[in-house]
C-alpha cells in the first residue's frame, strides 16, 4: 500500500485497525466505507501522488499527517492536487464523524 493512500479516511481507518481488531469490527468498518468513498479516495491519491513524492514522502502516515503536509504546501502543489484537497478533507472529516478515522 502506498503511504499517500493512508491520508485518505477510509484507508486510514483500515490501516489503524491493525491485526488486533476483531473480524466483526473490521467487517462493520468496511460496511461504513462506501464504494463511492473508495473511488474518490483513489482519485485523490492519483491527483496528488507526485506532490506527495515531492513534498511529503518523509511524513509518517496516519492521523491525517499526510493530508496536513499537503495542505501546508498548498502554494507549491500541482493544480490537479490542489483542486482535489478540499474533497480529501471532506472525506476525512466524514470518516472521523462516522468514527472510522481519528478526529
């Protein structure tokens, strides 16, 4: 899994679960992550991959740190990535509200 994917709420939630979470809890979490969320997350990842490599590859994934890093470089991002970041933030906020990502 690419580290940039972890800044996205659905991936962050799955990664954060780790091996210690029961199969039942993982199943419940996965039902809260819609196919649309996954699709949007992939689009954000593709739009920001080069920017992640250039500005944030040394950031430890998890807890929204990569998204925060990308946002801190807003003036240096490609237009494609910059246009996608508001949606990435909305996805993360929605996942945090649903309890599937850290707040």
